[in-house]
């Protein structure tokens, strides 16, 4: 059911924002520090945990997968816009740090793909099932 996906999304967002606010207080910043990122990571972990630990019916899993898929790109796009505006107005060091983080993330994609292939028993095969 789609409602479980919405509930999981809301729970992840509330916990992420709460932890982000706590981090802001601990760091002495009057802002939410990483709350959206924490919410995304929590959503990913909980949605994957639901597939492995809880034997949910396919309709429920579809609802969770749908909202997980919808939430992440929208929030990442919103956060990226805010981060770019803040980074450009803060100076070049913030822009360089952001570009470096993106470059490292892109560089890790093949590593994660290789790990995924090994775990799924498809070692030596590409995404289409042919030999690599």
C-alpha cells in the first residue's frame, strides 16, 4: 500500500530534520546541518531493510519503493539549488569542496557496481547480461 511508503517517508524526514537541528545546536550554528541527507540515508536504509527483514506483500513494497524513488531526486534537486547559492556567495573554497565531493561520488560508481555484481552472482557480466 502506498500509505506505508508515505509513512516511511514522513518518519525519515522528521527524524532527519530533528537530528540535523541537533547537529546545528551542537556545532553552534543556527541552521539544520545535514538533516535532508540524514533523512535520505535513513529512507534508503529503512526501505532496503523492509525488503530483507520484513516479508511485506508486493503492493506494500511497491508503495515504499515508489515514495523512495520520488523523494530522493526531488529533495536532492532542492538541496543542490540551495547549496549552490550558498556556496557561491560564501567563496571559492565551498565551491571547490562541493565539486570534489561530486567527483569522488562519480568515481565510486564503478566500485559500487562491481560490488553489486559480486553480491548478485553476476561477476564478469555487464548490465545487459553479456560478458564484460
